[in-house]
C-alpha cells in the first residue's frame, strides 16, 4: 500500500526511540509530516497573534446533565421532590415532552461532588479522571442557548444558527486560516456511539457542512471502517504500482490539455490527484497505532483498542493534532437522559471520562496543549425537575436551554478556573452568562480571529459564525 | 474584483480600433477621458449600498445621524450639493484623513478607493441624478447595437456581446470545433455526452441547418427535461427525506416527475410558475396542477418529539417566503424577517405581508414522529396502482351485486334437517338426556332453578329464535341462574346461545372475581374478540382462549362454546354461526378445580363486565360439542320458527327472516368484506403527494418581533401583499397566492422574466449575466451585459415564455459557439469570462459526472421518473450517524436501478450521497440557486476508486474492444475510448501516451490473473469470466485513466 520505502513508523521503529521520548517523537513527526506554515489563509488572517493553532471539539451529543457533572447544587438535597417554584421557572417554555406534566418535582444529583485542583473546581464522582486534569480546565457553568430540541440546538452550536445552511465552525476556521498540513484535510470529523442510550440522537452532515463557503472547507468524516476516508482504497485488482502508472499517464494527458487550454482548473486538478495519492498513505499511517507505546494506549483505557469508540477517537484526535489538522471534531452520541438518568449517565460518563482526560494529559506531555484548544460539552442542559416518575433510585431530566455547563482547556484558556454561576436550582444564570455565539466569538479569538471580521455575504447580509447580534469574547477565561 | 474590473473597463473605453488576439493596447496607461455621464444605477448605487447603507439605508432601526442615503431627498438634504462636489459634505467625509470624521468609520474596515471617490465626485458634479436600482425598473426591449465586425454575429445576442467586446478592445475567439460544440450543447441541454455515432453524423452533415438539426434533436429528447429538472430541484430544495433529526422518508417524486414532464412539454415559464405557486387555486385544478404546488411543500419538516408546533410552522412559512423570493424574484427577503432590509427597500412589513400569502396552509408545524408524507396531500396513484384500484373496485361492485341478489331458499337452507317438530328429538336424543336447559323463550323455563330470576325485570326482544332478554350494561341488568350447573374441571361442559351485542361485557359466567377469578366464563373484549376462561387461580392455574376474529355488533349470531374436560386449552372450541373459529391459546395451565359458589350468570361477572346486548336460547350441556352437533343445534333452534318449509319467506318472523337472509348471503358477505378490506389496503398504500391547500378560516398574520414565533405584534393584523417597492396588488378583497402568481408574470414585472432569462443564460455560460443568481438587489452583482439581459427577458415574455425557443437561440449564437481555448493573457484579463471573448468551459455537474460514466460505458438505463433509487454508496454511512434506525439501512438497488440517472438518486438530507456531494451537489435543505465548483482530492479519490467508476471502466473497456473481427487493433481501441469519453479522437501524443501505459498494464496483468478477475468484477454487472483476459484488464486501466481526464469531466 505504502509506496515509500520508509515512512514515519518504520523510521521510529528503526531509530529505537525510547518510550519516554514521545514529546520528541511528536515534534519529529510534526516537522516531517506537516507543512510548517499555513497555506490558503484569507488575506489578513489571523487578525492578531493566535494562542491556539488548532481545535479539538469533543461534542457530547444529546446534552449531558449539568447536575451530575459540573454544576454542584447542594441545596437540591433538601429540595428533593419538592415542587419547582413558579418564581424560578418564570414561564420558561418547556418541550412538548414535559409541558403536560402535572408536577415538576425537583431531582437532586444522585452523584457526589468534590473539589479538585488548585482552583477547587467542583466535579462529580462520575468524572474521576477528568477531575485529575482540573488544573487545565476552565469550567463554564453559565452557558445558555436559544433552542430547546436537539436538531436546532446542535446545529446552533456547530454553525452559529439554528437553521440549516450555514457553515460549521470547522469550515469557518479552515476557510479563514487555511491548512497547516499538505496531506490531510484541514477539518476532520469522528463519530462514536455512547453506551448510555440504545437509540441515540442522530447526527447530520450539515453539522460539518460548509454552507455557502466552498465545499472544500466542509468536514471530512474519518470513519471506523477499513476505509477511513470515503473511496480511499484502490479498487480490487488495481495495486499501487498500476495506480501510480495510471496517475502518471493521467498527469501527462491533463498537462497536454492545460497547455492547449490554459485553464488553471486543470492545473489544480493535476495537483489534487497527487494530494489524493499522498492521502492514500498519510491516512493509513494516521490510523495505524502500532507505533503507540503500551503505556500511552493504557492512558486512554481499554476501549481504545476498539475502532469507532470515543476512546479510539480521542487517541486519533491527538494524532491528528500532531499532524497539524486544523479542526478536529468528535461527536459522542447518547447523552439524552430523559429517564433512568443515573444508570444511563454513568455509562456515558464512563465512555468519555478516561479518554478525555488522557487526551488532555497526552497533548500536554507532548507540548501540544498550549496551542490546541479543547472544548467539551453538549447542545443544552437538562431540567432540575424530574421528567417522569421521581424515586430515590432513579429519575429523568428534560431539555433545558437556559443554563448548562461545558469546559474548555488548552490554547489560550485559563486552567483551574470556574466561570459563571446559576441559582440554587441550577435553573437560571445569576453570573456571567455565555451565549452560544459568545462561545463562537471566544473560540475564534483564541485562534487569532476577530469574530466580527470573518464574514461572507449570504442571503443579503454578512454572515458570521457568531450570528447577527452583538456578541462578546469571554475575556475573563482567557489565559 | 467586480468593481475594479468595471473601472478598468471604463479606462479602456476610449480606445478605438481592433487588434487580433484579444488584449488591445495592452495595459498601458491611457489617460481617462470623460466619455459618458456617470450611470447612477450601475456605478453609484453599488458604491453607496456597499459602503453606506448599513447605517444610512432603508433600515430605520439602524439609521445613524438621521441620515439616509438611499433616497435622493435624504442625500441632498444635508450631505450632497448637486453640481458641486467640493461643497458636498459627503465627499469631504469620505476623503477625510481624520479617523474621527472619515466615513465609513475605520472600525468597518471599509474605505473607498480613489476610483470610487472619483465616480461619486463626477456624479455629484454632473448634478447627482438619481435613479431607481436597475432591477426594479421594468425591462424594455433595447435596440440591438451595431458592431464594427458585422460578419461575426449570428443573432442579436452576438451583437450585444460583440459590441461590448469591441468597446473593450477584445475580439471573440475562433469557433469551437464541431465536436466541441456538440459535446457542449449535448451536456447543456440533456446532461449527457453525444454518442460517437452522433458525433460522426454531425461532422459529416454538410447541410446548412446542421447545427439547428442537432439542437432540435436535443430539445426534443426526454433527457432534456431531466437535465432541466436538475437545476430546478436545487432551487425547489427537493429531497426524499424530511431533513430534521430523525429525517424520515417522504415521497415527493410525483412532483419531481411533474417538473421533468413540464420541461419536456416546454410548458411556458409563466405557467410553470403559476402552477407551482398556486395550482390549487386555479379553477377546477387538475391533478397535475395540484401536484405542481408541491414546490412549496418540499421544505424540511420537523418530526422531532417534543418540538413546539407553532415554532416550526413559522419556519415552514418563512422557508416558503425565502424560496419563492429567490426562485422568482431573485431577491433575498430573509433578512427582513427581523429588521428592515439594510440594502434593499424591503421592510419588515413587506416581509410579513408576503409571508401572509403562505401563512394559511392547512398544516401543522410538527408531525410528531410521523413517517412519510403529511397533510395536506392528495392521492396520486401510479398507472399500476390505478389499474389495480380499478380492478378492485370492479370486483367489489360485482360481489356487492351478488350479495344484493341473494335469495333465501328455505328448502336448501334446511336441506337434510328434520322437520321442526322432530328436530331435537330425532338427532339429539343422546345429547338431550344430558341437557341442562335454561331456555329463555318468552318466560323463564320451568325447569330452570328457582333462583333463576333477573333482579331487574329484563325487557324482551325479538330474536331469530323467539324472544330473548335485552340487557342494558348495568349491574342489575342480568340473569341469575343460581346453581343450575356446577361443573368440575375434569367434566366436559358446553353452552350455546344467540346474542346481539351493542358493546362488550360478559355473556356467560360462573366465576368469583374476588377469589383469583375461579370459575369459567365467556366474555366479549373491547376489540370485539371472544375470550373463554376456565380458571382455578388466575393466571397461573387457568385456561384462556381468545378468538382471532371479532364477533359482529348489532346483529344476531349463534355462538357455541365447548370444553372437553381435558384441562387443556386445546380442548376449548368456539363456533360462530356454526363455523369453528381459530383461536389463540393464551393460558394453558389448568391444574386445580373451577367450581365456585358464585351463581351462573348471564350478562355479567361477579364484579363487573355488564353486558350491553341481547341474549336468547341459552343452553348448557354436560358434553363436548362437535361441528355436527353445533350445526344441528343451531338449525333446530331456527327450524322451530319455520314449521313449514313451503311457507313464503315473507311469512316468517322478521328477526328470523333477517338472520336467514344474511345466512343465505353468508359466503357472499364474507367475500364483500374481504374485497372491501383489500381495496382499502390498496388505497392506503397508494402514492401520495404533498400539496398546498389553504384553510377556509384565514389564519391571522402579524409581524413577529425579531422574527420570533412567540412574539407576534398582534395590534396590527396584516393582509397578503407584495413588497411596496415592486408594486401592489390593488385594493379590495384579500389577495391569495394566485394573485401573487399572476402579479409575478405580468409583462411589466421588473424581475421575473429577468430572473428566468438569467438562469437560462447561466445554464450555458456557467455564470449569469447577473452573477448573483439569487440576488438582483442592490447588493447583487451588476449585470455584465445589462441590455442583453433585458433583451432576453423581453424576448422571453414576447415569445409566450417559450424557454426552448430562447435556449435554441442561445446555443446557436456565435457567442456560444466560440472555442474555449484562449491565450493566458486573455484569461488573465478576464479570468471569469464575464465579457465572453471565449467559449464557456467548465467542469460537469455532480449528476453529469456520474451519468457520463454510465453513458460512455453503456451502463446507463434511460428510464424516466418514478421513485428515487439507491445506487452504490459505501456501506454504513447512514448507520454511522443515525444507527440506521430511522430510515432503515441503505438498501442497495438491484439491476437497472443501479444505473439510472443521478437525478433519481435517493436524497437523504442529513446524509448526503457521497457520489453527488463530493462534486458539490447541495444537501437540498434550503433553496440554492447556484452550486459552487470545487476541485478537491476527495473528487480524485471518488473518480478513481468508487465502485461506480471501477465498474464503468471495465464496461468501457469492453466497448473499446469492439465486438467485430478487425476491432482488435489497439490504436483503434484507444481511439474508440477516447472518442466516447471526450467526444474527439486523440492527438498523436495522447495516443502514444495511452499506448505506452497500456503496455505497462498488460505486462502486470499477464503476471497477475487474480487481479485481472478482481478488476473486472466490480459492481452489479461483473464482466463474464470468459472475458477475463490480461488485455481487457489493461484496457480497463486505460479506460479508468480516460474516465479521470480533466477533459472527460469537463465540457
């Protein structure tokens, strides 16, 4: 498959690098595999010196509950099973799933919270590994959104608009900043299915689409199959040497057309065939884990051995970060705990806790965390009141757009801090509200982009990721 | 870029004379000379719009310093002194060096170029003439300009183009070769390449109208409608799924087929518009006209549980507004949803008045977890369905007639039965001895137990077998038979009765509900099925048997239940009108005893199940029944009402007669029921189409604050109306979509015909005369050839909106016939080919790339229309995202459906088909007037490795080999392949290169027979094994190279 006699893996094997020198190997890998400078950036971008060069977005699809993760609400212990006061709810709209409920009994978290790290960050017992990374985390407890159902809410997070057709965050960033890598797409997407809910919420291509931007900026899905990128493998009966000969013939013929017609698209096409050929070795090299030392694999937990799991995707995210892929998007499905929350959410948390923590630690030990921005979170929060029957053992929570928690880490973000606060019910934000579009503004800021100045004309207005309203960079959380 | 180019053009305007080879007078500095007055609409307005209107435009809410520059009054009130640029504050401000004063303000990052300042300065100097934006002024037929070179133009189109070129000092390119033109026009009109035979015929055709004949052939091809539909489907956001969350399937292909047929029939463009916008409001609309309105139902649809209905209904309406505005007005109205348009004179009020046209559809916003098409919709049976429905209707009508004709023949009915007087005695003697009778025949039977009394005196009703009791569904309304019988679980036990039911309840019981339901009963369930219990302790120690079919309501029937004492459920049998019923055995575990002190009751159980219905002739037997005995008992009951078989049927008591008549028709009635059921099922599965249908009571329309569904500004109800700046529909009655449609096609309408003509132009030249196909507003691109656009628009209207005629004129023009080859200097001068100094060359669309491969390899199946199909797609794509749970997995098509045109490929909105999406096909979530064209490595991978192309390469190789003796010559084979894929024969260098490659491939495949077989076995039509030669494999590799040529995927 690989046409070159010596790829990075064999190089590493031959050079006998010790397992302790991963950081060095990583640097070697970056310099050998990635172009040092960005290509294809818009003129004038970045607008100012960036703190982060790349993003890993760990999207928790279905909306994890803040009450069992990062928003510690001790008063709920005494309020357990009491009715949510109207003074708190204030006529907030509810989904059609609980709008008809006769009663809205408060459900406390079944899981205990403790403080972690130098900043005393409250984290629930469901996330023991992530808790150990508390000094690198900035937990935002005051996120809020406008959507109340999954489809518009996820679309809002990923594209800045609830409605389809806008470019996704990764597409914007690839469009604005260009690629740092000559052999891989600049925006890659990986999907995994959680164990907490059998039929998770589906995802949609539009979440990594390019909208009105040229489609080369759309996310490319990296799949857990034998063909990680669509159509990557030569068809059966066409071995590499035949393929190389075909490409040489093709290039010769296309070159003749170019000389006759002077159409620059022909020159581009010639280049794209060569890039495709390089991807055919770069992608398998990316997916092949034989060069990962045992102790690194162990960091990510046993599931890392299974392709398609969140753990495997986290490890691949690190490998993509090493290769300077600009925007690495993970989706983990199954966080929609309308019922049986304690059981289902424990499973979901177990899926992601160790691998997420490992990814942060692994990037850090390779010196990559400083210029990699990590985001972890879902599309909205969950209600403090119980959906369905509340017992001491179990309960469910409906969708709650008014307040929820996410965390960020790495490039440009202060570690060991908690930002924003909600009331005793975790229902309304009382301090430091962060709108979804504020988050977009902040992410772009970390990458050296002024969110008001990255625009394209669309349907009669200057479209931007951070929407049409005035939005702000959350300066308080910046390093 | 656009603006810079326009200014360069102005600079070159003064140069006269012509020079061969394109660029004239090079880029040498020519002093600008004032030639013509500044054109406000084309030169000034775009500058003001781009730089000033955001704060000083139509949007009242955003207007700064109370200054508006979008009207002459506003502009000349303070900042412009007509005729005196130096005294105009506007010029001072835009040229100020002071950041505090300069406009636009520094934070906008906009600054006017010196050329732009110059335009404004000259314009003010000339008196600051004002004009409306060009696109809002109705087009008039412009004079066809004269050209220096009168020999080149073939049509008026060419005069417009050449006049412009001559002004620019450019020359048109030489004509393309005949083959290049034929390839170009074949793709542009049919989406498919010309066949080698068509190429040969055309190149050999010396007649004067050779070109015209080709165009007429292509316009008449059914493939034309398919190709035209492809573009329209993007605008109409047509897809096969709902697009949100679960993304359930819908079935709107009847609308898609309507579009294809409309194009093929050359439906006039105005009619095409009216039927899609308002076909349902036409007088007595045809089915096709209703289907056409699906245009405004193609939008996405929410089915996500818990979604708020009004929120998404509003989104449906907004989508219709935006789509209609883009499709027919070439305007972006969406921004006016929240605020007055910043650039174009479309106010919020305009938006919501336009919205009112589409706000009255009889629809929901959320169809909770519902699959398939949703109302309003109509049935549109396919030809096959129509025929099957007609057949079912005929069969049903015939069966009903036979039923109506059925007569009671008493002799036949009671054939073989003994006379009434003898009936029980003769045939049931053995049984009679064990008969435990509680016959209810007018009075309580003398031999019934003394306690057999009804606590509430029952009413008596006529039954087919004499009088029966009528029970009314209350506790007191039942018959208590005391301890008439006391059966044990090991004893056989049977009962027969006549019943007429109004509701469910217990027919017979001797059961203690409070003691684990010990006892036995026969009850009618809510779903009208019968259930028989024999219970020691429910449910662990019990028999329960349920019939599979329901018993009738509101008509008398005979029921028999028999238990054989075997303690098995199989020992329970039930007969309805003498016919044994199939049963489900639900409990089969009877071990204990069933006796209880509760009385034997008719019409209730110990604690409920009160029967609403009538009972007659109830009898109990301490024996099991057989088919024969049941039949005899039933006949004996009836026979007692018919003492003499010779009596006229009319003389028999009415209830009995009615029963006998139904009985006589029994088989016929079942037949009618069966046929009715079949017919209903067929009708239920018939193809439907979602259509527009308005509610009879008008849903009020209000402006929505910031566009929010839950913030209507109810103080001011709005009526449907068109944007003020474009006209008005007049006073009087409330206007509807039909009024809107008719307004759009008025000959004087400034936009509609221009928008249509512009889109047609883009179809052939790759870009519109207005490049922003979806935006003819102030912010849109200025037309490259404004007079030509108006000429095309007016011609279109004058021709009766004849699209084929206009297309014919375009493709026969000298402009279109030019060669695409050009020098680098000309290309540099006009990279986008705005001026049309060369022929249009561009990559094929996503659909065409695949269709071309299918066509040249001979795999294409040219079947028009029908449900969408599922050609090759990498496994698991749907499952990755949705678990395959909602639409089910992607089931690969079989046979012909693998090779249908890409127009018919199933369009799942949330998971795009990669064969199309890779080549810039949209996801059809929203209206899209124009696709991008990208050039990516993923496209290279797809063309090299997708099964579609691997299979096509092998089949192309077979075609290249030829099937006759003497075709074996390699040069000929390669030439044949080259002609198929590029529509021309290879040059020597190309031939040499491919021949050399072939040699390499052949060397390899001679050594690797397994790879030969593998290479020739891709897809659903593998090459037969006897053709698996190294030569064919090598030729397949050559074919794959040919399919990947830039020239193959371009036209």
